[in-house]
C-alpha cells in the first residue's frame, strides 16, 4: 500500500487554498449547462456537491444526490487535453512594420495548472498524450511546457454508477496506482465524510502538510478498497482486448463497418471528447491587408473530408472508411505506433455520440471477440 | 502590403432575399473603411447609389432566383463578372422561400396575394448555381462575417479561402459547449449542418436550426431516425426542421421528403440504427 493519510472533507478548502497559494491555476469539476465539466475553481463550492450523472449511449443527464458527495459522478464531456493541448492555439504571429517583419511567439508563459479530480482513466489518457507529444522523438513544446508543471490530484472512482465506462477492460481504472501527486478516495460513511489521501510525490507530501490529517487505519483502507471494487464490479461496458488489434485488422472488410457507417454522422464528436485524440491542423490566417499573419493550430478530426484532403481530393470519402480509420487507430494501429491502446475506456465517445454508437459493441461485432470481466 | 496593380471592382447584387447578407457586409464595421480602400465598390445599392459600369472583378450575389427576370439578370451578371460568389442561404440553397418548391405555386399565390394575376413567378426558388456557374459559395442565413472577410482576404491575396465544411458539432466541442442533444434531449441539426455560426444556438442552449445548410457528408437518415425514436418527434415534425432556410439544399430536400413520405418513415424505423437501439434496449432490460 502506498503511503496514505485521512483528511476530513472540510479539508478540501485547505487543499484548494494550498494549491492557489503556490500560484497554480486550479481546474476541476463544476456544473455548467447540464453537465459536469472541468473549469477554473475558485472555491470548494464550485465543485458539484450533491450532483451525479446518469449516462447511456447518446444520453447524459445530471441528477441530484442527497449524500453531499463531492466526486460522485463519472466523467463529463471535456477531458484534460482541453488545457494541456488547447485548441485553437496561436503558435506565432508576424507583423509587417516599416523596420521589417517582426515575429512574436505567443505562448511565452503558459499557465501552471493544478488538476483536481482527475479520474484514473483520464490519468492514463494523460500518460498516452505524454508518449505522443512529450516523450517520443517529436516533442510538442507547448504541451511539454504545460504538462511538466501540472499538479495532479486524482480521485479514485467510487460512489457512482459507471454505465458507459470500461476502464477495467482497458486496465486503466477504477483505481490509479501512480502518476499523481495526490490521490483521493471519497469515504461517505454515515456521520463521517472524509478522504483517504495517497501521496504520490514529494510535491504532494508538501501540500498535504498544510492539511489537518491522521494516519490511515486498516479500516479506512478497507472501506476505500471496497468502494473501488464496487465500481469495478458495476462497469457498464466491457471489451476483450486480448488479440483485439490483430482481430480488427483481420476484419477490415467486415459487413459491420457498413452497418455502423449507416448510423455514423461523421460529426466528429467522438474524437473531440476522446481524452487521447490529439490530431491537429495548422493554418495561417491573415488580415485584409496581409500585414498581420498568425499561425494557428486547431484540433483536427479524422471524420472530416479535410483531414485526408491531398492533391485535390479527400482520400476517405465514405463514412465507412472514416469510422474504420478512427476505431482501428484507437484499438489496433495505435499499439503499433505508440505501444499502448489509444483508448482508456472512459466511455465519452459512447455517451456523447449524438446517435449513441458504442465503440465496445462495434469492436466486439467486428473482431468477433467477447469478454466477461472477472469480478474482483 | 504589396502594392495592388489596381483595386478590384466589387459588385454586390440582390435577388429574392431579405437583404440580411448585404447587412453582414455592412456589419464589418471595423474593416469597412479598409475594404473601401482595397476594393473599388462599383455596385452596392444597399451602401451607395453611385454605380460604376461593369465588368466586375468580383460579384457577390445575394438571394435566390424566383422570377423569369431574375434568370435573365443572373446570366447578365455572370457575363460581367470574373469571379461570381453566391452569398447566403438563398443564393446557395434557395432560401426559406424554397418551401414553394414542395407545393403548387399557383395555390400559394392565391393564398398570399389579393391579385395573384399580377405576380409572375417561377415554380421553384433555386440557388444561383441552378442557372449559372458559381465560383464559390458562402453559406449561412446570414453568412458569417468571419467567413465573408476570410473570403475577401483570400481573394485579395490570391490564395485559397480557408472555409471549412465540417459539422457544427466540432465548433461546439472546440468552444466547450455542452451538447444540447445528449445532455438535454433537444433535437439539434448540428451534426448534419455546416460550420460557420460558431455554434450560436447551442451556446444559448437551443438546438441548431441548420442555417448554414448541409455539412460535407450529412447523414440525415441516421439523425432523423434518432429524432423519431429517442427525441419522440413525429415524422411530420421533421419536415419543417429540414425545410427552413436551406429548403432547396439537395441533402435537406431528400431528408424532408423522406420524412413527408410514409414509405420513407417506414424505412427509417427499419434502419440498422433503429434496429440496433431496439436490440440493445430489449437486451438491457434495466435502465
């Protein structure tokens, strides 16, 4: 067991204050427009206290809960890439002046973020982005500069119904073992609302010293473990990943691709909500006189025709070819390219597909593989 | 900036329309003076009664073609224009007046006008491209100021305009808007509608009305099936949804006809999508 302590729920305000005192821009869950999204937090009352979500394919509803839980819900539509890999993002700007062209870098001092409430699946997704954008041969400096400073407070998954989740299948949750500075498990016993806090880094330990805490007892650990096991046992979706890349690539002409293409809107929602989809496009923008030019990076989507537009033609004309590209990249060719799946089982693409296309259903139908997760 | 050899001559023409597209041009307040320096504004009656004869380097055409006189006029404008751009939903997709395309225009005339015998009109309201070659289309009701400026900038600089054709959904997601369809069950045309409005309606928690017309690969069949099965709309409610500002856009014509026609509705409820939903719901049993 990692080093852990217990803090009362009232200490959450001190945690926030300690992060703010260190000049972190604290981002965490908050209720906005009928969903729990990640945005700037100024006080603990910004957190979605007493809210939960109900998710199904193509459906998300915010619901009240009466136990005062701070983190009693799954994930919302927006992942952390919104802050680590923002879009649109101006890379540089150039001005034509009487003294010549002046080029300005526009990302001189990116925010130092503290992420509060990172789910284990999303932590795994950040790990995947790290491999692609920071730790590989091609480093994205704007990603690296944000990522290197991020303080991560994970919240282990407990106290909600994980209906479009399949992190157990992907091996990314519902509990994170490392990669965080602090990890909270919310313990909601009658008369005692507290957090088990695991310490993942020296920075985390330093912050924790400013919070009133006591050592975690065996019974605290027992409660935390039971809650996380309960989440694992209630996974709403499953995916057989053993042999999946090979099985998908062996079925590139499966009739199911036509079936899903008939439903697919090619709208791009799945890639926009995916916590690992990182594709971007770069374009130059100019004002009317051409005296100010900006080079802007925007999130790109493999469901658009522009994504494969080359030499006068888009290479992936059909919805079938675009959906197949996306699914096989997430679950097969990503493995060859980066050594992991491009999917962490967060279920966002299932919930936020306007017509409820379910990646686990499609992958199972196409690969012919099915799985029943062992209950922990 | 590089010295212009000559200021391109710009003309702005009006056909059957509400003038909203021309107002979009006038709404470019910060850029308007600059535009009048960079272009010779040769014909733009909404802005100035001073008229310079053709030919023109760039003609922006607003409105749909609805009368025999307009057919002649659009041909005359084409002959005088090096580049002809259709601007707005009327000029690119027939406009809201294209609802006449689905009815008997003589019946409509009798309902609307006291003396219908004086009205000489065509049976259909159609986009400029139905009669003359069009070099570029700027969609939208009204078109986006940003897209109009991007087009004019690209024209001046001799480059390709960067005007995307993907769905409104991508704009919603870029802006951090929570999906009104998924989170609130509001029927929204965003997934089949072209970008340009910066997701204006969803930002105010309304479903998309489809002002910018069909996106590049619109799957209206799947979206309609969802509206019928999950949003609880009746087939006849789908018809006005697709038959609004872009009523004559081919993808929306097809979608509205499918919904108006009982056989089309039958096909929608038997689509793979609907079957998959029904299978899943009977398999799950529990919520």
